[in-house]
C-alpha cells in the first residue's frame, strides 16, 4: 500500500470537497438550515459544530481514496465520473431517508438541488483524487 499516494490523494480530495462544500453551504444550504432552526430550535445546531464534522470528513475521505484506488480510478476523468455518480447516489439515498422521516424539513425540491450539488462536489473531489492517484503512483 502506497501511503504517500493515498495520503496526498486524501488531502487533495478533502480540501477540494471542503472548498466546494463551503461554497454550496453559503449559497444554498445555509438558508435552508437557518429556516429549520427558526421552526425547530432544539433540533439543529446552527452554525454547526465543525469539529465532529471535520473528523468524520477526514475519515470518510481516506476511506473513499482507498476505495477509488482499489477500483482503479487513476485519472482526472475517471475520478470525476466516479465521484459524481457516487456523490449523487449517496446523497439521494440519505436525503430520501430524511424525507421519509422528516417530510416537513426535506422537500423534493431541496433534495433534487442537493443531489445535483453533491454530484458536482463529489465530481470535483473525485477528479482531484483520480489525478493524485495517478500522479503519485
């Protein structure tokens, strides 16, 4: 196992996802979650406590890098395509589960936009991972 390759790919994937995630949060998610806090102040912490989110994000990213490496993702294009479908599938599943449990909080319009934004975010992150997995092989 090439720890240098996986480590660099993980760092690039984490920061690219963080950058795009920060932009989409400010432009889309922030307003949605702020409105939820107004209705249900005891349900959501806003702004979020980023420490557990960062810890989970780091762990998740390195698991994804390992999976991409095992799948043979080794280019910008392969990473972007893999990231896009994986991100869209992951968040479609999670969002539809939330819709089932909390229909007043997660309407179909929000879910559709979130899945599309997730595909873009994961596509960009996947491209960075795919590039790094090839470059530092």
